[in-house]
C-alpha cells in the first residue's frame, strides 16, 4: 500500500512574468492545476514542501493536492505532471499538477530499474538499457513507482522487449511496435578495434 | 575537428551572450553530463580536446554525445598589421555557450568512470562547468 501524501497550495490571481518572478523571490513556485474535465486553476506552492514531495512521489505517485480556496480547502487527487527547473540553480521554476479521476485509466511514464547480473555480461557482453522509461496504462492508484526487470537469464545478443515485461496486475504497457527495453550486446573483435581507434 | 560543411557567409559579427540557456539545458541522451555554469566561446580545438580526454578515459564501450557545435567563425588579422582595411581572415570555429547548456553526455559506462572522464574533460574547457546526472522522473 502506497503512502498517502498531501501538498497544500494556494490559488493565485497574479499572472505573468513579473508576478511569477516576485513569487520566486519569496521561495514560492508558480504552478497550474488542470484535469481532463477542463478545469484550470493557477496556484502557488512553497518550494521546500514541493521539493520534498517530488522526491517521494516522482511523477507516478498520486497524492492529495489541497487547494486552499476562500470557500475552504478542496482536495484533489493529483500527479506532478511536469516540472520546469532553473538552467543553473537547483530550483524549480514552475510546476504542473494533473488532477486524476481515480476510476479512470491514465497513461504515465514509469522508470525502468534493472536487477541482477546477466549471463551474457559474465560471458563478456555489455548490458545496454535502451529505454529509461516505459509508458504504462492503469488506474491512478495502481501506477507502479518503477518497473523492475530481472536480467539474470539474459544471454549475449538477447533482448527483453516491452511485451515480455512482467507488470503488476492492472498495469498494461502501451506500445505500437514491440521495442527492446534492455539487452546484452556482445561486441566482436572487429567492432572492438573500430571503437578503440575513434 | 568539428566545423560546418558549408556556410552562407564566411564571417560573422560577435554578438553577445546574455542570459541563461533555454534549450539544451538538461541531460537528454546519456546518464551523466557536463553543464556550463558561465557563458563562453568554446573553440573546436577545445571541444575536441575534451572529447579525446573522455574517450581515452572510458577506453571502449559506452556512448558519448557532444551537445554543442562550433558554428560561429573566428577571424584574425595577421601580426603587425595596422587597424582598418576590413575584417580579418577566418581562422577557426567556436560554439557560443550560455550558462546551463549541457556540453557532453555519457551513457553505458560505470558512473565513477564517467564522472572521472568528465572531470578530465572539464579541465580542457575555458569556462566553469559542473557534472550533472540525469533526473529520473
């Protein structure tokens, strides 16, 4: 069972470059909340709680976004959909929250994590991860934090394709072509010489 | 060394490098990279020297991306020539780099090896840089 997290945000009326810059000076991050029904609420959030939440949730963990309106707090299950960062400073400059319907299937990208040492690597091959993220389709509360792939049985010049992945129940990978996610590349001597000269 | 195959004009005005990089500011292809922390002009020789430093350290295996391209011409007047009489002759190429720009990326080697290779490359560059790791979701 995933931990239920929440983040308090305030709606903002100030918009535009100047207003957003003034917010950032006060350690506030301008953002936007939207959902599939067409709701759009410009919000602002303190930087530190947002950073801490982002470390825990990534972009695939649903949390409660508490929007503190004048009529009282509104709680909306959301995902952190997009984060814009400053090019040189370790700061978030803007954040998008996507409100999810808990009964409706969504598509999200989930990171791939590889475990084990492949047979092919022991024989001198090289493990290559072709995709860092894979797109999955599932209910918001079933989104896995990561997709773990065990590569222990992988021989040289063999791949694990997206169709072969063992995903949790209710989670389906989305793909048109059955692409390779991870594989062991076994380089011949001629290829080695070519690589060494470059 | 990197240089354009063909250009519309042989010489270019210097311009200025104001503000941070808005594009090419995150690690996109590799796992770890070098990010520029100040603006500067990297010549094709410097870009190549840094690339060679990376390749010699990682030996074989892995993949390296160079995220900048020297597409600005450098001109120079001959020694002991008075000012005037037009702009000098093209002598090389440089890439205009703004703070935040990712310069090199590496994938497919151990993180320690990659970081050491990038540190060696950083010593070849005339601007302040730092190592950045790809952010995973």
